[in-house]
C-alpha cells in the first residue's frame, strides 16, 4: 500500500521564534484551506464552526491548533500548529487506500456524538469531522501521543471495518 504524502510542517523556528508572526502564518494556511475555499468530504460540503470568534479567528481554528478540555482555557499546541496544512489534503483525499477512515461514537456533554475520523497511521495524525444533516464540520485535528492511544484508535478502526464487512458494506 502506497504511503500518503503530507505537506511539510511549518515550524516556529522558521519565524525566528516570534509566536505572534507564527500564529498569523498558521492562521493564513487554515484560512486558505477552510475559509476562503469551499472544501467537501466525499461530496458533502464542509461548514465551519465560526463562533465564538476568538481574536478574529474562527473557533475551529482553535480546535485544530490548541489543546485542553476546558474550551475557554485551551492553550497553543505547537505540534498541532506545525501540521495545520495536513487536515485539508487528508479530507480531500480521504478515499486514498493508505488513510484509515471510520465513524465512532463518544459520550459527551450534549449526549452521544457520532464523528468521522481520518487517520494517517505512520504520522500518527488524526482529523475529526462532525457530520450534521446537510454538511460536515471539521472539528479538530491532532498528533496522537502514546502507543496505547494509537493502538486504541487502530483497534476501533478494525472493529468498525469488521462490522462494515459483516454488514456487506
């Protein structure tokens, strides 16, 4: 199976360590990929969780570049920021044989949530999409840290694929 090539990462050091300049450059990539263009996932249009706007930037941007369980206290994650150019090609090319794509369900604040996950296994990178009735929201994307967590995602994927096969899909 042929690997799926991703764009180069964008590092803080390329901006002389100036975080403000770096953040703006990272945002410009996000804006190009998700705000200024009309992306879709397998024929279904992608929307964007814009609100609340934080420092002039759409909220999805913060989910893709910051981490933390408490929404208002999320902190910048340099690993997420470095890889901001990865979600769009993974979404666009989600049918590539290398990428693992499946649906999962999680219990959250608003009840049970069903999400679409796209995994680039060798890079340990996961893109999470939230399917709505008429559109899909890019929800978050991050580098998977730890062997146990990666193994849990891979097992979840295998269970999903086996269920799909059993159902004739």
